[in-house]
């Protein structure tokens, strides 16, 4: 297949406990992808990750644009994605590879890439203020991603009523 365009995709992932219960009840197991798609473009989409904690809101991500290349059954898929992080709010641009998709255990699907996270507003987190930017590399599996990043947080207040700390980029 050449190019597939998708607009307004809604991805809703229920809490882990609900996913486990649903998969054991259904007894259905998806098969491997049997076709190859040159390019999949998703615009104006949304990812919502539910939580089983009644006092927490689900994580909600605006997926501005995602491009997947060479989507098929056996090889990793190249991707280029721009999304808005839920907390703290800020724009993330990421490129890398994803897959191949592990049908029996999706969390084991490999992912690797590079990201930039710009001008995220820390005021959305109780007790923290300031703006953070970050760049880094990531690799692993969907259920266990290792990140090597550098962050920049100028004017980060140390505690209520104190003066901001001088800008100091950090690496983790």
C-alpha cells in the first residue's frame, strides 16, 4: 500500500489492570501484519492513557502529526512525530524507529530514537515553577524505555519564597 492518511484518530488505552482482564476474557489474539504500507500519516489525533486511581486524571496527549514509514510485519518502522506533552505541557518532536510490533506482548515492542522537548511549563505541577527544555536519546521497549537526556531549566525556584537558581544545564 502506498500512503494512508488518518485524521482525528483517537487512541484510548485503559488502565493496565483493565487491559489484562479484558485480554484474558476475550481469548482473542491478533495476528501479525500481513501487508506493508510505505507511509502512514496521522494528523490531529489524541492519545489518552487511563488510570485506575480515582483521584488522578488520565494522561492526555495531543498528537499533532505522526508519520510512520515502511510499516510491515518484520522490520522496525521509521517514525517522525510531533505531540504535546500532557504534564508539563510542551511540544515534543521525536524521530526514530518502532517495532516490529509484538502482538502477544505489545509492551515488549522495541523503540529507539531522539527527541526535543521545548519550553515546557512547570507551573502545571504543584510546588514547581519555571520553564524546562530537554533533548535526548531513548531506547528500549514500550514498557521500559531508557532515556539519556540533557535538560535546561533557567530560573527554577528552589522553594517557595526563595530566589531562582542560576541556569545550570544538567545531564542524566
